[in-house]
């Protein structure tokens, strides 16, 4: 009989992962102007779509 995995033993924690991603982006764009932020986001989008 399989045992259920406990909630605190997750293989992948979505909230933790997305929080880390958001923190990285915030650090990367800190101090940038709006056009610089837009260029940053376009570059990231282009890299993801390839």
C-alpha cells in the first residue's frame, strides 16, 4: 500500500520557487528606468521562447 506524501515533504514547492524568481527579478531591475526594464523583460522573453 502506498503512503501519502506529507505536505511538508513536497518535491517541488511552487510558492517558494516563484518567490525566489520574483526576488531575483526585483534585484535585477532595481534602479532601472522604465525603458531599461522593458528591454530587460523583452530579452528574458526572447530567451524563453527559443
